[in-house]
């Protein structure tokens, strides 16, 4: 996970755990994930790609998906900043 995440912004955090723990977190955030076996024995992960907006207390507020209209995304950010 550390090596994989080194390709991204350092503010991005990767979490892992048991299958049960991962499933619980995915459910809490409405995230989808699926392991896809590759021919060479390795695997890829298909998963939700979104920005998760959190309030000052760290509570999940809203997602912004890649398909979210820019105006809607800005409104969500402004609402969060005002709260």
C-alpha cells in the first residue's frame, strides 16, 4: 500500500484491515470495491473514485464523484466551509 500510494499526493491516505473491517468501512462510505484477478497471478482493484467531504469533527458529509457537475461540487464545498 505504501509503495502504491507513493505515486499520489502525500495527503492521500490508504487504509487496510481484515476483509470484515474493509467491508464495514466501504459500507459506511457507500463505496464499491472488487478484486480483479489478472492472468499473471497478480490482481487489480476496481473501486469507487470520489472525494469524501468531512466536517471539522471528521464526520463524513458528502461525496463528490468524478461525474458531479462543477457547480454542484462548488456548492457542496461552500456549504461545508460555511458550517
